[in-house]
C-alpha cells in the first residue's frame, strides 16, 4: 500500500512538472512542484553550487578596455566534491523520462560537486554534467557518514542558464560510498567585471560570466549559506570623480579615466578565494569525472 501511495505521489508530481514545462500553467515553478510535493517530506528546491574564487595573480599595471569588454576574469571552482569509490547505476522512477526510463551509470571515480540550499542538514552533491536533456543526477548523504543513502534528480527552474534547480521527486534509496575532494576541484566557470554604457547614458561596472550565451549574473550569486541571493547591482561611474576605486562582489577596480568608449583601469584585488560564493546555475558544467 505504501509503495502504491509513493507511485501515486510521484505520478502527480510528474504531471505537475510536465504541465509547467509545456507552459500550460500560470503558476511559478515553486508553486507548481510545491503543491504536488508537499506531502512527500523530502522536498528541496533553490539548490545552488557551492563555489569559491580560485587563487590568481592579477596584472597590477594600468590597462585599457573598450565598452562591452570584460576588465578581468577569475575562475570559480567547486568548494567540495565527492568522488565515487564504486560504480553506481541509477534508474529514474517511472513518469520522469517516459514509461520506461533508461538506467544511468556512473563509474568509480566520477565526481559530484556539493550544492547548498534547503537540504535539511543532508549533504547533497550533483553531477557537473547534465545527466539527461532536462536534469542532472544528485546524490544525498543524510547523516554525513561518507555513504550516499539516496539519489534524486535536479530539474531547472526556468529556461535560463543561471537560476536555481530543485530536487523535486521522492528520493530513491541507494547505498554507495564516496570520498571528499577539497583541493584541485573542478572549474565551474569564470566570473569578472564588465565595463558598459556611454557618455550620454552613463558608464557602469557589473558582474559578468564568460559564457557567450548569457553573461548577466543578476541574481545568480548567493550568500555563503546558499539561501539568499547576493546583492551586487551595477555601479554607476561618475567621470568627474576619477580616479576612484569601485568594489563589486568583493572585487576592487580602480577606474583611472574614461575617454569616449575606452576606460583606463587597474585591478586592485579580485574575488576572495577564502569566501564561499554559491552560484545559481543549471546548465552543463565542465567535468573531470570518469562517468
């Protein structure tokens, strides 16, 4: 009876997600899956990657860039990763990817990066690569004993690259061990500061990714606990007050002068490698895994 109830709940949730994906539901993603998963007791959403800036030596001399160009880039890497010590095969529940979903295998040595959010005290690690066209596999250690107890699937919250993803289906019981990797972790992406604007509309500094598809990082960076977006709005540059040092996202840039569409600047300091800065990103990421 319990198994039948779980299947019914999973089916309801699958139908709710399908309705949202098709666009036939006016409710938000959180409302849609929240109503369907309210009775599961394992509901997690708003997951973000635990990340921090990599250590890098910046050019300290004056440099020049044009409007639209990124003044500097700094790699962000995953803070902690879990390396599988055994091969594991995961089969999604029926209704997720069709009536007979395929089995996905991850080899010994495959890497999963830690994610933060509403984990209810559990350690959650997700595959860097998108496992299916619409989701990525996530593994859950509920009691922090070096053993994954459950698996789930992270689904995007919207069609953008940047955004939170949610573990919205019931957990599937598994048992596989892992070891933590805290050094030499995978590069997630590069983040920097872009110079934009014009003499008429004003000049600005804002955070930017190196992704050509979507550079804006508005709402994509989070506080260290992974629960609240980091406020880092674009900064307006008053040309009559130069030279001046600007700080955004913890990085500091000295703007020396602006002439037309050319800015002369100096990088004072980049993003702090000792500060966790979670990233809300739901697209594919570079992976060193062997899966």
